[in-house]
């Protein structure tokens, strides 16, 4: 039964194909299609804009680095001789537990030097990769 159905379908398809004439595309068909493709690509192209600019990241890194450096170097001076009341810093439980953390002068110097070298490497690698990929 299925074979008879296929035969009828083949006969019908053959009759339809014999009666149809071949169609030809207009002369500028490819040109019009390529124009449409290029216009769609131009509409969908987005330029990348970071949420935080380079200057913003630098300010954030400098602030964090200076706070870490200040707390590590001045952690022993708990009195108010500097004229700044630091009691609000140590009232927070997280910062209070961090205030008990003590660094020696050598450790603080090494951490500061390592963070400066890390930032320099980040800047140099960023510059190198931009030159390599965005020529």
C-alpha cells in the first residue's frame, strides 16, 4: 500500500515538473542580496564599552592598595595621636578581626612591591595583547 502511494506521488510530481518552466533570477539578484546582508551586519554591530573605564580601575586599585598599605604599616598605632578617630573601623567584626592581623616591615614591603609589579605586568600585558589583536 505504501509503495502504491509513492508511485502516485512520483507520477504527480513528474506531471507538475513537466508543466513548470525553469525560473531565472534577475541580473542584479546577487548584488541586492549582498547589500541586504551588509546592511544587517552594520545594524547589529556593537562597540564594546566597559562598565568601568581604565581610569576607574586605576583609581580603585590605588585606593585599595593605599588602604592595605596604610593599615599594614600603621596597624600598631592604635592611639589617636594622628588626630583621626579610628574606633569606627574596629567596631565592625570583619574589620576588627583584620585589625588583629600584623605584618612585619619586611612583609609589608614585599607585599607592596609585589602588588606594584603585578599592576605593571597587567598594564604591559594589556598593551601587548591590544597591539597583537587590534592592529
